[in-house]
């Protein structure tokens, strides 16, 4: 495996329970890559992402993300695997019972931050990055979908992860906000991190052209870059 | 405006916590009261036994000195708790009071006998020993007759055992119900937070980190609940003591401290463990089964 490979699936078979979703998956993603994961609904985009963040077990084949071996992942390792990733969920997964600031604070505390002023500084930093710097006091349900998604991106950035996994992060957003979020994710990838993003948004894929991984008929095709006939 | 949904959510969360605490408190209260009853069953039966009166009727023609001597002799016996001499006149007055009618004026003479009312120590208030005592007293020359309610003691002895067993069975049943009830209440509370628990897992929090605040909260709830339960029990005992002052002495203080400690411990353990199990359930559950 080359030194700068950060995600790798080799001959992986991806199951939902006993149902085979994808067979013989081979993916390799390097540091600094920005990769789109596309395919019709139900073709297994989310399943690939779930396998990568430990929500689905990898029963067959080899898998590696950062320093974690997915095929032999132990239950106790899963939290640590997820800390090394930044995950942006389609349905945000914000903690609905506390403010944006407390959401971020929870992640920081859960991942071992102790110094209060450092934590506050970091929270403000990531919120500013996504343009939510003055809305930290709000509850998630007081925010629009786009704003919640930005908070979710901010949360993914908290621990400066080397990989960002995004499951249709722009699925609920207007074109303008989508562009902002995509710009943000592109900037992140330019700083030497890998971004893997599942999406349906072909319009913006043309605008932000990059490598594509396509899920079709139980298998995965990797393409170098977006071509005009997408 | 923007803070009102926030306040509403907090209010709702608090009211559900309050009903959980009250639920646990009521169950602990029932358990505590039952324990008090069991611990005091012996005392209660002693209370009845020691207030059980054996009437020793004195011969019509016995002289005052003879009666005084008899009373002294009875007082000296090991089985005697206390004796009261009731003269003919006193007996008549008491009866008149009870009847609300001056029956002596009606009858023109007093048919009642003077008696020595004997109260026994609880240890001697057993049907066999009472029979002995009665026989012994009747053989005295100054004694005409010894009278006592024949089946009362027997009934008390039998019933105390029976009631004790029933209470014990009942409290075991209640304990099981309590655990089930508290467990259910807590599970509902945790169930309503299952998505939050899942989100916490997805952002990389360890199970221990997620569990901790829930369990601290569970223990606190148990503590509040036992505090309420103990206050209720104390209030009830205070009321009972006003009616029957003999029933709890200063010597019972240790027993009550132990009992209340037990109630608090039970509250904390049941609430804490239920919370632990409920949270672990949602920590381990498959993401797709959460709905």
C-alpha cells in the first residue's frame, strides 16, 4: 500500500444483514483526494460509507481506513475509528436536546479535550469556517436544514480529521448553500485530507469536477475524473 | 420568541423526570411501610398481649387487708406487669358510665364484685401459661373467680405468625412489581433518547462516556425518590405515634436509621441498574432496529 493511501477496500463484499449489497469492491483513496460516490438510491453508497465508519461490519475482503483494519474491527475500537474521521450525515445527527455549542462541546469532551478556553476557541474556529459563528447559542430545531448541515460539517472538522466522509451532505440544501458547502469540502481536501462524498447532485459535480466512484449493479466502478456524459 | 421552544422542551423533560421520581418514591414508600410493619409486628403483638386483662374477682367477704395482701402477692409474681384494684364501687361507676344509666338505683343493690385487674408480661401471655396462672390464682382463698377472654391470646399468637408470612410474601411481590415498574419508567425515558444516544455513538463517543451522565442522573433520581419516600414514611409514623405512643421508643432510632438507609440504597440501586441496562440496550442495538 502506498504511503499516502488513506482509504482502501480490496475485494470487499458489503452486506446489509445477510443481503449482499455490493460485491468485489475495490477502492483506493489517497490523502488530498476529493472523491464523489454516486449511484442510484439503493445501490449501496451509504452502505460503503457505513462500512468505512464501522456501522456495518466488513465480513468479506480487506479494508483499511487510516490505521484501522476494518475486517478485524473490534466493537471497542469503533469510537476511536470514528474520532479519526469527520462524518457528515444526511440527516445531520445533531443532538436535539442541546444547543449548537453544546453539540460541539459534547464531541470535544467525548474525544478527550480538557482545557475549557482551548475548547471554546476551537468551537468558534469551526463555526466561523462554516459561517455559523454567531448562531452557537441556538438549538438545532431553531435552525434551517442548511444551517444544521453546516453545523454538522463544523462538528466533523473539530478534531482535524484526515478523512471526511459525507453522506449526501447537500441533499437538503439550496444550490447556493450547496456551493458553499462544496467549496468548504474542497478546501479541506486541498489541505491534504481525503474527502469521500456520496451525492446525487450532478449539476454541482460538473462545476466542482473531481474523481468519481460509481455504484452500479452490485459493483463499483472507479473513474478518474468527471466526463461530460455523466 | 426564539427561546420559547427551548423552554418548552426543558419543561417537558423536567416533568417527565419528576413523574419518574414520584413513581419510584411511591414504590419505595410502600416497601418502607411494609418493612416498618414487619419489623413492628412483634412489637404490635406484644402491645396487644401486655394490654390483655386477666380479671381476678375477689370474694365478697374478703377483708380489705386480705385483698391488699393478695394484690401484693400477685405483684411479686414474675408474670405480672401491673395490677389495678377495682373496688365494687369503682366497677359500678365504670359500668354506669358504659351503660349511660344508673343501674344501681334501678336494681337497688350493687351486683358487681371487686376485682384485681392483672396485666401480664408478653412472655407469659400464652394460652397454656395463662391457664396455669388462672389455676394458681383461683386456689387462693380470697379469690372467687379468674376471668379472661379465652381465645384472644391464641388468636393473636396464630395471627401474628400468619400476618408476618403474608406481609413477607406481599413485600417480595411488591419488590418485584417495584423493580418492574421503575425499570419500565426508566426504559421509556431512555427510549425517548435513543436517537441522541445513536448520534453520540456516531461522533465517536465511547460507551462509557455516553453512559456516565445517564447513570449519574439515574442515581440522583433514586436518591431524590428515596428522600421523598422517607419523608412520607416519617410523616406517617409521626401520625401513628400520636395515636399509639408506646409503639415506637427512642430505642428504635437505630432500626429506623437502618431502614431508611435500606430504602435509599434500594432506590439508588434499582434506579441506577435500570438506567444502566436501558442505556446499554440502545448502545448495543443495531442502527436499523432503532426505529
